[in-house]
């Protein structure tokens, strides 16, 4: 928690794009894994790394759609993964390990938001399962093929302000609220990055989480127009009216910055936004600003790691 403060010398801001971030960073020949790298922010992240000369593995649930989307990009490889299914995650990781594909950056980008209640075969709530557990298992299984100085970036959200980890009912067996479920999963993303950094730093691997900003992407596919009008994002005719929204290119910038910025050398476990380390939430500030203390609690991070390892049966650091 002591390092969770802004970096004064940062070169980028709310307006920066992913391409801006990579202008003076040499990632040619580097290998990047991006979950959901064919859609929304993931595609802009893929495009920026590809254009900068990196080799990108796009991990997608819909490989046909991913192939069509990334067809014009160079050095992009498509692999199938469904983070909702641990069987699919294991199969995906086994393939990468058998190919001896090493990575310099892992971008845990894929996710779902505010969907109706769906349960996995294990009876897990789908947003927690997809956004957190799928990535938790994937990263643990791939630890042996992460290069020294690899950075693992976990895309969270200011939505984490909606809920801490609901230890008494993580999987919503006593009533479902889609926004609480989303908020909990985004808090889990931050705690996962924090504990991963604590465990993996001796291996030269560091981890960061982030809020990309508010961006119109396919992530809103489970929301209807009335809900987005109520949030103040659009008007009754469907026109965007919230001036704080970013473009997808701007929304991808913080993930790329967290993965590549030399300003973050020797740091880790931090929550970032607007191409900077985020401030701590202050009740005197605007709502959904900064990071909540429960999301950067070392006690909560370790408790979540142990819980996740127990229910998935996967723990590289056991």
C-alpha cells in the first residue's frame, strides 16, 4: 500500500493512446499474450503491439471472429480459450507450453460485465469465474514460460468500488445483483495482481492492475439503452453524452503503459489509471476515483489467492 501513489515524472495522461505509449519503447521481437485480444480494448492493445513489431498471441473464445478481426495485422497468432471453462484454460496452457512459447507480457484483458446470472459446471458465478478465476488459473499454469522481467497486467475497473470480496456469498446463492458481481470480480482482479506480484517478483515477474477508463466497447453488450441512459452515458437517442469517456485507442493506453513503461521498473502490485499509478480513494473526492483500500489489502489478497487455489486446484506457488 505504501507505493500506491502517483509517479510525478509520467509522460502520458488521460488523452494518451496505446500507440503514443509505444512510440519510444522498443518492443520489437517481444512476445505478448492478450486474452480477448480481438475485441474492444483488447484489439487496440493487439494492434498497438503488432504495429510496434511485437509478436502477439490473441487468446479468444471465438477464434473465427478473432481471425477475421486480426487478419490485416502482422505477427498475430490466434489461440482458443474460454475463461469460463477450466478445461479450456488447461488445454490452452498445455498447447502453449508444448510449443515452448515464452512471453514478455501477459495482458489479462478479456471479461464480461453486468450479465444475467449464469453458473459454471462448478456452480461458480460467471463474472467471478471468467474475469478472475480463468485468469488466475491461466497465469499460474503459464508461469514456467514467462521470461525474466515479464509483466502480467490485469485489466480491472473503477467498478471495483461497487463491492469488496463477498466472503459470505461469493457466488450469489442468496440473491443476485449483476453490478455487485461485476464489482467483486474487478476487486478480485486487483487483489490477484497484488498477490501475484508478491509471489512472483523473486522470479523476475511483476504484476499490475488497472482501470482503463470508461469506453464504449462490446463489454456493454449486456446493457440495454435504458440502463445506459440512467447511468448518464448516452441520451434517449443513443448519442454519447458523458465527456469523460475515452476512445478505444485511449482506453488501451494504460494497459500498454503498465506492461512496458520503464517508470515502473522495480515496482509492482500497483493499481494504475490514466497511464499513472492511481491514488488511494478518498471520501472527499469524486465517486469511483482511485483505488479502494479493500482492493489493495495484503490480507485480502492472500485470502483470495488461497481461496482461488483451493477451488481450482491450481497454485504454482504452493
